[in-house]
């Protein structure tokens, strides 16, 4: 029932056949007999079209060996066939009627197995019903299996991330060229939505505008506060383009910043630059986090950097790999993620700088190219 | 990270306190020791603000006895406190840091119990981790408990559904007053999005425009097909207003319909009318489905009515009660749902009529008031 008219631009059919094959192989490697993938970015990644998550179960069954099966409500079948196109030949489609029990149908398709992995965002109601129906098979998370595939981006995917990043840069430069003082956060947020679309996004997903003391809340929702002289403003914006996400943050200041804020910002900018520089294949994600965190801590702001340094990005705004102290996995070529340290002083102000960075053989490549300086606005 | 700036208009604080109390009581009635509610419509229903479902776990714990606890990522805490307002006094807030394991924190809050119910749309990754952490407690679905509360609408909720329905009627009348021939489905769909917003919706959620043979696919996505003379067009549109959903379908025809289509449509219109008339407290949902289905079957179109007659509506477009053959539960005063039979002839055409109906002591009250006739368009 969603109005998801802009599907991912078609890529070669062979890409999806290959992804299905690799998913099956990755499942086999982990001792998983079948992956159960409900509508989600994983589903779109494997099948090339988006289906809505809803109370009627749609479930792609990818066995470690053999042909995949798509279990789909009868009235979603035409949409599925349209979305799949020629990929229909690569799988079997089983449509269920309104009074059928789709969980039993998935059970029949899966057969008698030991371990089944369910898509991370599958609704709990389905996971619990499948758990009961597939007993004594063990239900495990499909997240790691799918992340192993999806976190390593192909050159074509990186091109899409680059195009999305470029569009976000354009929107960021447009909004920071406007006078912001005297407008509410909400007005500016809506204006950013227009800029995101005008710059070539298909959807405007978020536009955090956190001004003055609100800038100390990393995920503040834009509200009725009127932006004023002397405010720091954290702008964190993004959308989607051709199925891939953008996400960039810059900090602006209304008028001349006091020395105290300029000093804080200089520390942040250096930490963000150093973390980007540290990116290379083989370095643990935790070490990239530490580069930014140590510089900020050494300057006395350690307690004010209250979130991880970054998150992977692709078909989702937040996906693996996470750039966080607890992730000791090494980065590999093709990983794409944000580097976004922030410093937040409760009740006073805050700042954040965020770029999307790709790990290449030669080190980190920033996909965002707008200046990371403090944007002085009227 | 969503841009969910339009929260539900504040209602009395006592409403949310009362809902939390009733949820705890409903859990106790079902032998459930605690409800675990992640961001979802259930969460917004209980707490009065929307939080994004994301990889960082936010979880409201409602014990059958005692005070609720909200487990929230540290950097979402300001947003949570802002969203909760004075309701903060009715619960405990436990914030977790980036390197904490939030599942362990929920486990500590829940304590040693026998049965825990998880929100229907909770991500499977969290459900599986909670299942392991809470062992040997049994994990069950919270869906029925929450539906028992949410499916019975208060007069205030019905007012919101009525306002949303009125806005959808206005958009439907606006689009059917325009010439549609020569335009693509996608153009018309986007235009409907504008009409939905102009008529007072906060968001335009969907606008199915299924023309000619596409009208035979109930959930067709509007595409590049050009609408032409002799096409039937199924228009199925909706949005949200003050946190409540609209959803209405009408059928249009470009030019004069042939007798064959007019006959089909007359059967459909009578079936839809009769099903609306059948609504009263105490009648099983299945019987309302049967009223529409029997009339359509008797007229020879039984195989062409390939979906249930309707679905509940409220804060979600699809929720309980479902008007389907397998639901033998009686309707009660305050239930709100769609009545939307359809007839779909593969490769040729289709038609659907959908109203939102509330079950009152006096029978069914249609919230949609636009004519259910066939709309003849240019």
C-alpha cells in the first residue's frame, strides 16, 4: 500500500542472479540451511524491487542448496512478477490466498532443516510463528550473512553513493547560503527537503536542524525554535537517489562565533579529518573511532562526544560496518560509512561534521566534497 | 534519523496514563508478565510520540504490575524526554551508552519472569536476542493484547478518522473532476498526492492509480502507462492527519462504460452497500465479508474477488479487526475498518469501492461520504 513508485534503477539481471547465488553460498558457509528474507533493504538488494512490509507475509526463501522460492500474497503477485521481471526465471513463486496460513507454506518450502536465518527486520510476529512452525530447527539472525554481502560495495554501488553524496552537498551549500536567523528550525528543515529534491534526490529522508542549545541533542527533531544570532546550528541531512542514501552534516553559526566555540570546532574538525585519513583496508573499525575520540578526549571534550564515530551506508542510512569501539572487525576495500564525530555541550551548543567515506586500496575516499569549515550565516 | 516533525497532536496526559494502565491490565489478563514495545504505532499509542525503529534498541517495558520503564539510547534520550513531556513522571527512563548491550539492560529491567510479550513489528534481531537473554521465559506476541486496546476507538479517535476521511473524500472529488485521459498513472498519482495534502492531510501515504488491465491488480503501483478512452481506473488513496489514517477507493471510467462493465460495477456497488449495511455490534467480521462475497459470487464474479473485504484502520492503515472469512470475532462498538470489495478481470479491467466504516450502537457509520458511483471522466 506504499506509494513506492521509484524503484531502484534496473541493473543487470546477472547482478541479482549473482547476489542470490552469493547469499546461498554465504548461508552454507555459516551452516545455515536457508535464509528467510522478508521485505526490507535485504529483499530489494537480492531481488531488485521493493515490496512493502505488511501484515500479509511475503518471504523469500533462499536455501543453501537449490532454487530460491518467493512466497507472496496472491494480490501482491502481479506486483512481484512486474518487479522481478526476467528474474522470475531464477526462482519459484508460490502465491497464497487470503485464508491460507503463509507460515505453513514457508514451512513446507523450507522442509526439514536444522538452522534457518531470518532477516534482521522481519516482524517479530512472523519470527515467533516461524520459530514455532519450524521447530526443532534453530532460528538465527541473517544479519551477519547479509551484511557480509551488502557492506562491500561494487564500483556501481559506489557511483550511486557518490551521486547521492553530491546531491546532498549541493543541498547543504544551498541552505548555508541562505539567511537562517529569524526562521524556525522547522521552516529551515522543510526548505532543506526542497533543496534535497532539487539537487536530484528521489526522496528527502531527514533534515535535522538543531540550533542553539538544541544543537547539543544529536538527534534533535526540528521544532518551532527561532534561530537567532549567536546560535550554533547542526545541519544533518540526507535522502535517497537511485536506491542509495546520502547523509552529511555540517555546522553553521549565526554571526561571528565566540573564541570558545571556535576552539571547540577546531578540535572537532581536526578529529574528523584525522579519522578520515586513518581509513585503509585492514584497520579495525574501532581504531578509526579511537582516532577521532582520542583527539577529542585529549582536548578535554571526551565526555561531550556521546555517540559512535560512524555507521555504514548504502541502501540503508544505517547499516554495517559500524565505526564504534566495540567493532574490532577490519575495514575492507568497498566499505562505505560515515565519519561524524560531534561535540555536545548541554544547554549551550553543539557541533558535528559528517562525511561519507569509502575504503579504497589507497585509503579513504571522501564522497562528500563540500568544505568542512564552520559556515558563518546571517 | 527520520524527519518525523508532525507528531500526534497532544491529547490529555491522562489519556496516555490510562492507556499504560490498560495495557498492563490487559497483559495481566493474558498471563503476560511484561510487554516489550519497540518504536511502532503501539509505542506512539502508549507514549504519545513517535520514535524511529532503528538498529539502536529503544524498548518500553510495561510490566503487568509496577511502573513502566523506557530503555532508550543515550543520544535519543533528549528526544524521548521532549516527546514524553509530563508523561516522564509516569515511567522510569534508563539510557544506554554506545558500547552497552541494551538487551542485557532490558533483561535486568524485566527481571525473572515466565511470559513476555513482544511488539508485533519488533525487529527479529531484537526478538531473537531477547528470547535468548530472557530464557527460560517464553516469548509471545503482544499483537492481540495491543489490538484489544487499539481496535476499539474512543470518540476522539473517531473524530480524527472522520477528519482524515473527509480530507480523502475531498482529494478524490478533486482528482475525478480532472481530465485523466492522456496522462500517465504516475502523473495522476503524484497529482493525488498534492490533493491529499491540500485537503488537510499531514502526509500523503499512497495513491494507487491502476488503469485498463492494470486495474485487475489490486495493489498495482502507478506506472508509465498512459490512461486512455475505455479504461477503468481504480483509485485507492490515503494519508495521515493528526496521526490517523485515511483510505478510500473509487472507480472511474474514461468515457462511457460498456454494458458489461456497468453490470459488473452495479454488482460491486450493491455488494459494498450491503456489507456496510450489515455492520452492527455482535456480528462476526467473517459474516460482513460473506455478505459482500456471496452477492458477488451469486452474480458469477466469485473468483474475481481475490482479497478480503476489509481491514481495521486507525494509527495504521492496516490493523485489527480484519474483515476476512477466517475472523469469526464479533464486531464491537468503536471498531473502525474498511469495506472494500473488488472485482478483477485479468487482462481486461477491475473495480473497487472502499469506505471506512465505524461500528456504532446503531449500525455502521460511513466516514467517507463521497458518492460510490462510477465516476465518468474525460
